[in-house]
């Protein structure tokens, strides 16, 4: 198989993986006038995109051979490596933009593996759901060789804004995963509070404005605490871990009295209690950063 990219009169991209995110990305490229080559294990998912002008390749290797820029939108890096292994003969000279989710170290592993086969690798961490692809204000973290990022930036920005984090291939995944850490714990807190509200006869839509008010207050807390954390200042002049523990225990008592599962606030109470027992009861709740890091 020849590794030479096909020549197109318009910009081209190969997109592998047609879950909801991949389909949204393919649609954005078609809307932007790109020549789009697709491959997916379930070929039927490509039918409407092919009807719009995309080309469905018969296999992963043929898809990769279609052009220099290859975008992966797969479940995890196990799926990534399976696809790359199948496409290995066509990888030399390609730039693989890997928008699949996994750990930073697996992103570094993929970059090393591709480099050994003559291909470049940019890691991406998409910060929006499929509905945000192609919309203003959306953003994706990228990391890897800066020259590759600069070369393909215009194509990447068809999908979202591009936030380049550095040469280390793991950085985009690191930034993505810490964002997800914050997102999922925050969403779980909202869902748990909503369950308590509903258990007490307060419907979700009635609780909504109060939930929004609390969420809207969080940027102020983050802006206040971040410089103090960065400076190692966990002084209990504004809040104390003992105060936080007492508050969470009140929440837990309310939750259990409502007949709602108390597992989530119990984890929080146990965490705050560990901090108090470690001698930080008079310090700010931000001292939990040190506890989480094992310091």
C-alpha cells in the first residue's frame, strides 16, 4: 500500500470513530468545505454523512492513507491502539490528532508508538459535548509538538477553539481529566441535592434557581482560594475544617432523615474528619489539598 496522501483541491481530513462526538466533528468539517474520509467499525453510522459528501473507507488503513491529517474520536486508548495497529502500514508521514479520552500516560505512550512509525501525534481533550462542536466559545486542550499544532491549527479550529498547553503529549489529557474531576463531582453533588429536594416534596424545577445561585457563587470562592493554595496558605481565618465537618454532618443527617442514600456526603464527612484527625481542624478546608496529595 502506498503511503502517499491523496491530493485534494480542498482541505482534507480523515475522521475515525463515529459516535455522537465523531459524527458532530465530521458534520462540522463537511460544513466547512473539507474533503472528509470516514471509517467506523459500524459502517452504517456513516450513511447520512456519506449522503452529504463524505467518503467511507473500507478499512482503517485506507482511511489513514487518504490524507495527512487523521482525527481519532474513540472511546479510549485501547480502541485507539486497535485502530492504529490495523492502519500501521499507512501511518508514516501522517499527523494523528487523538481526541479520545484516557490517561496522560497513555497519551504519551501513543505519541511514542506513532513516532516509532514515522507519524506525529497531537493529544486533544474536548471540553464540550457533541452539541458544542463548531459553536463559538467551545474549546479543546491540545498538546504535543508545537510545529504540528501550528500547521493544523486552522483545521482544528473548525471543531472548537484550540487551547495549546505545551509539548508534553500528556498535558492535554491531564488538563481534560482534572476538568472532568471537577465536572463529575459537581454534577453528582447537584443530582444528590436534587434527590433530597424531591424526597421532601420540592421538585427539581422549583429547586433549580437555588441550585443555580449556589453554582454561580463558586467562581468567587475559586478566585479567592486559588492564590492562597498556590502560596501554601491554608490559614483558618475565613473557614475552618472543623466548621466544614460540622456542616457536612448536618447535611448527612438531613439526607438520611429524608430516606436518601447518604453515601456521597458520608465520603465528604469522612474526608473532612481525616483532615481534622491529622491535626488540621483549625486550618482552612483548602488544607484538604495537602491531604489528597498525601503530604
